């Protein structure tokens, strides 16, 4: 048993020695090339190898050295690379897996960085733009539908308002009312036709981010066409509503005949009835021509005439501290002659101070004033000046009065009736 256990060790040692011999022969390349040229000199090679090992203090048997020489001849311990093939390739990949894993990781990370950069810098902005475009187109389509619905309701309301307005206008303005009513009907009918044309154009629907760019050109064209119909409907509706509003305004002229009758009833002054008739005819003519602004001005003048005919007041010289009772001024274009004025105000029997429209003889402008200058002779002006100098007040203040039924006051002093509003 001991010998059986020992023999494998001895065999292994001899193999190791033989391998060492081969290794020595490789290092002594020149010796090998010279001694192995023939078998006759193999013995000499063995002797030399023995000496080499002896010099190193190693005792190697001739049999072991001979085995090493034969192994050298047979290239038994020489590495022979495996033949190329799939298994060899896979084996090499496996052996070098660490290096390949590192390269693969670097390549993967580079590709991932490129993909992320492309995704965030190119793809996502493009997706947002497409989504924004789709949202914009869809919102415009929805807004147009809502606008069309609102316009239809306003057109319906305008037609109803037209009927109501026609029922309330006076007979005296039939001609302008009929003309305005025709304008309103035509405008509202045109607005309705525009809405019908809008509805005939198929609406823009189902715009999504994926197809927004492909459909944007066609969708925008359709939206523009529909918008054109909506804009024209809006303009037509505005024209119709303006005509209806003008008809409504005519309702305010229904008291025109009553104003004329009241003014004529109050008139006592010669020439005033003719003035009243002229204002009334001016208002009627303007209404017939559709000139509401001129008609309104004439109506206001007629109402003012009636109110003034009903008014009663006295003209008094202003006599208050800090307020002049009279002034003088150079007429326009002269520095020698003087015009004299008393500062007056209109006071009702109840003591109310009135504001009246006064026309200035200096610039021809009409201003509403509670005090104004009444042009008088120099003698009258001097009398009032002396009266005020005596005790600081004007004792004889009343210079005229306007009776009910009259427009022109009756003056108690010498005056031209000319007035000024600034001094």
C-alpha cells in the first residue's frame, strides 16, 4: 500500500522534472538547435544537461533528461492554440467577459445618453408643439361653434326687438320708421344667411397631436372660411341692431305734436308762434329724411322754447361782496371807444337763481350762465356805479322782467339787449 501511494508521487515528480528539462532546453535555444540535429549527438546533449543541473545542485537521472529531450522533439509540452471556431470564439468571449462587459456598459450608456438627449431635445419639444397645435385648432373650432350659437340667439333677439320697437313709434314718423325697419330686416336676414353658410361648412373635428401637422393646413383653411362667415354675420347683426336702436329713438319724438301744442298755448309774444312752427317743421323734415340728430336738436329747441315761455323772472343787478356790478370793455378793433355792461342775474318769484343760455356778442358763443353782462348806456352804467359807491350796495337792482308767455324780457333801463359771458 505504501508503494502504491508513493509511485504516483514519483511519477508526478519525474513529469515535473521532464517539463523543467524542456523549459531549460527552450532557454538554451542555441544548444538545442546544435545538439538535436542528429540522434548520435543526443547522448552528448544529455551529458551537458546533466552538468547544467549538477551546477545548480540538482541530481536528475539520465532517464528523466532523456524523456525531456524526447518531449522537446515531440513538442509535447508546447502550447498549441486551439483551432478557430464557434466554441473557441465563445470561450474567448467568456474569458474576456470583464473587458467586454465594460465596453458594452460604456456603449450602452453612450447610446442611452444619446437617446435621452434626442428624446428631451428633439422628440419631446416636437410632441409639445404638435399637442399645442392640436389644442389650438380644436379650441378655435369650439369657439366658433359657441360664437355661432350666440350670434343666432342675438339675431333672434334683434328680430323680436324690432317688432316691439315698431309697435311703439308714433304715426308722425312712419316714413323714417319704415325705411329703418327695412334696413334692419335686410341686415338681420343677411346675418342669418351667413350663419347658414357657416353651418354648411363641415366643422374641424378630431384634431389630435399625432395628426395635427398633417391636418393643420386644411384645418386652418376651413377655420378661416368659417370665421369669415361669422365676421360677416357679426357685422350684419350690428347694422340691424343699429337700425332697431334708431327706431327706438324715434319713440322719443312721439311727444313732438304735444310740445308744439303746449308751446303755442303759452305764447303771448308776437312772432313766437311762427318760431314754434319753424322748429316743429324742422324736426318733422329731419325725421322724414332720417336725420335724427337734426330732428333731436329741433325737438330740444322746441322743448326749451316751451319751458322758457312758462318761465317768469326778474333781471337784477348783482350786488354781492367780491362780485362787480358793472364792467366796461373795449370793443373788438378799438382802443378808444368803450362798451358798458351791468352784471345781472335772473331771479324767479320764489327767489331761485336761474341758469340761462346766453349768447356773447364778442365771440357769438352760447354759454349757460347764472350771471352775465347786459350792455347799457354809459349814463345808466354811471348811475349804478355811483349808487354802489354811496353805501356799497346797489339799491335799484331790478333792470327788467320776463313775463310768462314771452321770451324777451321788458327792460327798465336803456339797453341794446346785447350780452357778454366773460369779463
